[in-house]
């Protein structure tokens, strides 16, 4: 806790001691998850899976000079990050 050093310069009387305490705390219940958003997340994961299969097929079918993980890993990690943020961050 920091000392109120400005009080020494202005010679003000300290505030009421009742202001230093918490008078009331209200706790509200968290809102339930939106089923529509969860359905959208599920559909996005299905699309990510389809994209993974398509990229693996394209890299193997055509002579593409890079590994398919250069495309698939960032997609997977971004989807995972978005899903973790949705389910762990309180509303």
C-alpha cells in the first residue's frame, strides 16, 4: 500500500475511515454458453479437418515443394487458441 504523501503538503484531514472498507459484494451467476456459438465452433472444426485432408491430398498429388504441416499446423493452432479462449475466459 502506498502512503498518501500529498496529505503532508496540503494538510488535509484524512478521509472517513468508513470509506476504506468494502460495504457490499454482489456475485452474479455466469451466463450459460450459447449453443449457437458452440455449433459454429463445431462446424469450424469440421471445416479445419476437411482442409487438412485437402492439403495433405494436394501436397501428395501435386509436386508441391513444401511439407503439408506448414499449412496445417498454424490452422490447427489458431483454431485451438480460439476454442480455448472461448471456453476458459469468463464472460
